[in-house]
C-alpha cells in the first residue's frame, strides 16, 4: 500500500514538474516573440529617422534657390534705398511669392517632422513594453535548469565536479611551471650548471601538463554548457 502511494506521489511530482516546465517554456516563447517585436519596432523608428533626414535634405534642396533669390532681391532693395529709390512693384511682388513658397516648404517639413515625432513617441512606448515582456527569459531559463530531470541534474553535477578538478589541475600545473622557472632563473644567476637541465626538464613536463589541463578545462566547460542546454530544452 505504502509503495503504491509512494509511486503515486512520484507520478504527481513528475506531472507537476512537467507542468511547470511547460509554463516556463511558454513564457520564454512569449518573451522571444516580444523581443522580435521590439526589434521590428526599432526598425520602424530607424525608418522614421531616415524619413526625417530625407525630408530635411529635400527641404534644403527646395529652399536653397528660394533663399538665394530672396538674398539677391534684398541686396537689390538695399542698393535702391541707398540710391534714394524704392523696390519696384514687380520685385516686391516676386519677393512676396518667394516668401509664400518658402513658408509652404517650411510648413511641409514641419508637418513631416511633427508627424514622425508623434509616431516615434508611440513606437518607442511599444518598444519599451515589448522589452519589459522579454526580461523574464534569463530567470525562466534558470528555473528550467532547476526543474530538469534527475538524470540530467546528476550528469550536470558530475560535469561541474570534473570542471572543478580540471581547474585545480590547471592551477597546480601553472604554479609548478612558475616555481621551476624561478629555480631555473636562480641557477642561471649562480651558474649552477648541474641543475639547469633538471629545471628545464621539469618546466617542459609541467608545461605539457598545463596544456593538457587547459584542454581538460575546455572539454569540461563544453560538456557543462551542453548539459545546461539539454536541461533547458528537454
């Protein structure tokens, strides 16, 4: 009877674990979608910025000849005033036309800039909201690791222990290389020819060991990373 209850408890715990993992994976998927949406929205902002630049360049191109002609008319008016004359009616009318054209071009640019500014403000808010929705992913992935199967938990523990020992092995080898390099340096300063080769041989051995230890660390780190990925994906 107790064995049956124990089996049922284990089954219930497993169902709960899988249910929690499913919920976490869904949250991560939702966060990924939000992140993708934020990226697309930032693209819209970039398009609006480019539209501002385009409109400004077109404005400059359109206003340059108008401004040049207005400047010419102003110079002509100044010369006529200095000569005791007034600007002709035709020139005055032309200046009025140019000023209206300039106002229209300026107004068009202002409309584009203002419209893009309003749109940019809305899109930036949407980017902020989307990025807020995507911030839960690291914590959710850690919870998936925590809720991985017992088999993967044990494999991960063993791999991390191997990594710890590999680091210790590397640290020891590095210390031995440095120690024997110090001995060799002393032997060279004191002309201790008898021990020079001894220390060189030791250094060679420990440098080989250090290289092997580095490889072991890299392999252990790769295994730890692979197991972590499995713990998240299972």
